[in-house]
C-alpha cells in the first residue's frame, strides 16, 4: 500500500499519524500514490493546495471539527476503505486580481473567491458576467463566487444555495447586501467569466480572498473555473461527497 500520511498541526492529528504509520508503514510523499490527510476541512484545503498539479488522490480522515470533506476516522481496514472509495473530481476557481497601485495577483480557490470590505465603509462593487454588466452597483459587506464543493462552506453561511457537484453551476452570493436590498445572488453556468470592479476603492477599500490567499486594496477581480486543473478527493462508498451535499440541504 503506497500511502503518505499528512497531519494537521494538532496533537490529535499528529498522534493519529504516528499510530497509522506504525500500523501500515509509509511511502515518501514524492512516491506515494495516495495521500491520507488527517485533520479538518481547513487542512484538507491546505493539502490540496500543496498537491496541486500532482494528480494524486487524497483520502481524508476527520481529526478536526466539522470534517465535511473528510471521512470518519477509523484505523482498521484503511487499505480496503481506500480501495473501495468513490472519487470526486473537483475543479478550482482561478482568481486574477489587480490592485489600486497597479499590482497583479493570481491564485486558485477550491472553496470560494470572496471580496470583503476592509474598513467601516460598505463596499461598492460592479458585477459583470461574460462581458455583460449584470449589477451596476452592489453595496455590501462583500460578495463571493463558490465552487459546488465549496457551496456548503462560506457560501452557505452567507445564505447562498447548496449546489450538487453534477450541476455545473457556480453560486454568486452577496454578503450582507444593503442595496439592492432584496438581491439574494445568482446561480451561474460553470463556464462563466465573472468580473468584479470595485467602485470608490480609495474611500471603500476591498480585499479579495481565494481560500486563504488574500490580496488587499483590489481594483478588479476576475473569477472563472479552471478546468485544466483537477483535484481528486476519495470518500467512503456509503458517504460520498455528492450524498453529503444532498443531505446537507435537508439539515435543519
């Protein structure tokens, strides 16, 4: 069994890694065919970013709190569980941002790209989709574009819709919208090219965040799904990611 074990920086995760290595052995990270991530959802995102471009599947076991992207932690039968697991292939969002002073930044997001006000003033943002202005001015605390897998994360907390993996849709969700007050967001085709333009950037500065990569004082932010990049998560057959997303919609 060619596995590398990665653990979050917590006592629970580190101790779990030591027990699993003692039981199953370990291949080096550069030689392993499967990566087992021990931690919570945040560590799964960190692991996926670390492995971008390697095309190796990641099987997570929850040693954190929520663990939506993780399987149940059990030490027995790990090889059999991995062999019988169901793969979920994800494509991240690519964020391209320009700053007020002319800087440029690019990052990938597995969960979401969010724009957030930096100070007490509400942000003013113009939103275009595929070259057409759809919302001339959104006054808000922020706005985000989510992947289907990320629709149960920050997007859900902001009252955005949960999207099944097979839907090929991207939720566009405002964060505490003031004007238009009744706008609750949109569901966009997966191939959409979304452009955010910050209005009054000196008076109302805005930061852009792709998962945990933050760019301050942005002027424009372009977001689109990058199908050239694939990430594979492995889930136990009785609790696949698609099933979790469906079940989450019926959770009170």
